[in-house]
């Protein structure tokens, strides 16, 4: 079985770590490759290559560094369908969802080209008689990108194009569950002509993460994953004076007001909860209604959810793919169990849904737990699967209070025809990404991905805008007198 290769010093090479992780096609429940845990020596060697390359790369004019981005962008467009196919193969999401993953990555390539011009400097001549002063931004060194399984292309590209175009070098550690698609992108990095060592890939799991955090030549870490691991990376990284931006878990609430255009919005709401099989940090998790619209919303939501077709993501008839692993599927099933056990009413049971065509796949159908309360597990913990919990609030104020009681603050959405309610919602809800009649409040590449509370660790958020420019550069003030 083929081993996923590292990309170090401009060359693809097989790792020699003893520990291995199996990579599956989750729709078939079949192993398709293996990935080796990188040894400390392998990680350190990759960082050394990146460190030496960065010293030369930072001296390349930014106008020339941006040309590499443009070439990489064109190559990614040319290979869009192939990258998406590999993503579907190793993750399970539908082909269209995989294409969206890659397109979002390409958008960040474009955004990085624009944002990087901000480091060209800002001059204030003649601050005093005979004295000039100038503010410039300079690259810092080697950064590591540690990414999750659910968006294997998009999330690394929240960081990589900005970091390298700003003059840094990057070592990517993809999820051991979905390393194949980023390995394919590394071949495009090579074809684009990036100098050896500027962008690298090392594979592995927790041990590889620790080796990265312990390497003194790594100046900063960009991480996306669960809250416990994000907190671990943040504390361990910052204790050694590394910069860290850590995206973490979520519990996203969707509030449907009685005046909402439900017929026009239902597909959007369903997509929020069940798109990507619920395996995304912007997925809807709790749907909040009121006594006067609860029954209607539940009826329409259940009908549409029950119509979703499970299957292999490369088949056009498929609406929802499998979960990433069998153990993750079983974990989500335990959440459904707890919803029933703690007093919720299971009105749609995805545990009874399997793909007849792919009986060994890790499939779990859409589930709905009605009548949940604030003390229930399904209300408090991130499920990361296709489970919708219905909560009935007696007032708008109660709904806002319930949303804000969550320890997480990634996203929240409201469906309403009232501009006043929408404004009130945006001002009062403690979430970094707010949707108005939009169930997945995903910022475009020019804006940061702004999580709050236990959904983020650090000061400067992922993706475009000033945050990444500030994170991947340092400021120098130059004062001249001749």
C-alpha cells in the first residue's frame, strides 16, 4: 500500500518513522494508503531546510514573490477537479463540497497577493528638521501550519500563501487522516517553481506536532482543530515565545424567528446542519425556535432532512457523504444516545440510515433531537456530525442568553425579515462570525475567520485582512538623519 510522502527540500521522500496511520476512503470503509509518523530528526531536518531557504527567500523582492502565487493559482485552477476528487476519496464529502474546499483555498491565494503589498512600507518624511521616519514590515522566519481533516486544502491555505508571500518559509503538517490532497498540492508548489525549502510537508500525528512545538527555529504556529488541542498548542507554543493562532471547537446556534421566510431558507438551513456531514466548525448545531413557530419549523426541517441521500461523494445523486472514521461515527451515535437518555425526543434517527450500495462505509444519516434543554450534553458539547438539536425559547432575549451561555463563539445565525432584530442580534450575540439569513457564516478570503471565547486561542485570527499580515511579519521603525 502506498505511503504518503513528505516534501522536504524540494524533494518528495518517504518517511521512515515506525508508527503508521491508515488513510481510508470512508465511503467504502477501505484503506487506501498509509502515512508514517515523522521522527524528530525528520521534522528538525525539514525545519532546517526551511530556515536556510527563508534567509534567501526574504531577500526576494515582494513583486517577484507574488509571481509565484499567480503561477500556483493557475496550476490549482487547472487541477481543481483532480484535487477535489482526491479530497472526496480521502474525506468522504461530496465532490461539489470538495471543489468548494479548493476554490476557497485559491481565493486565499488571490487575497494573499493583495494583502502582501501592505508590507511595502509607510513613509512620514520630515518628522523633524532634517529627520525622516519610515515604518516597514519584515518577515520573521519559519512558520508551521497544523491543519485538521475536514478541509484539507482550504484551511492550510488560510495561512500558507500569506506567510510565504510575506517572506517566510512554511512547514505544513496535515491531518494524518487526510494527507493525500495536500501532498498533491505540493507537486503544484514544485511545478510553480518555489525555491527548495520555502514550502514543505511533513506527516504524522501528535508526536510530529510536539516536535514542531519544541523546535526553536519555528517562529510561529497556525493551528486549527479541537479546543483541547488548540489550548495545548497555544500554551506550549507561547511558552517558548512562538506566535500562535489557534482555531478551535464550536457550538453554533441558528435562530429562526417567526417572521422568517422558511420556505425560501430551508435548503440553506439544512445545508448549515448537514453539509460536509456536519464535520465543520461553522456547522449549525442547535436550532432555536419559539412556541409559535416550533412545530412548523420542525415539520419542514424534518421533511427536508429525511430526503437527503447518502452515498459516495463522487456520485452526483449524493447529498451527504460518510463520516471520516468508524470511531468518529460511533462517537456521534453516542451523542444521539445521550440526547434520548437525557430527555430529548429523537424525531429523526440517523443511526438507522446506511448506504445500501456502500454497506462498509462510515455512514450516519441526519438526526434531530427535539426538546433539548441547556443542561443536556447535546446542547453543550461539539458533536461534529449530522445532528440537529431543537431548543424552544420563550423570547428573543432568552434565545440570545442561551446562545451566549455557550463556552464557544465561532458562529451564530438568525433568520428573520426584521432589520431591527438582525441588528440587535449582531450587537448582542457573542460569536465571531454572524449570519443574517445565512446558515454558514463563512468569511470570504479578504476577511479574518473571527472565532471568540473557547473557539479561538491567540490575538490575530486566520485568513485574510490585517490579521495575517500582522501575524506573519514584524514592524521596524527606521529613523534617518544625514
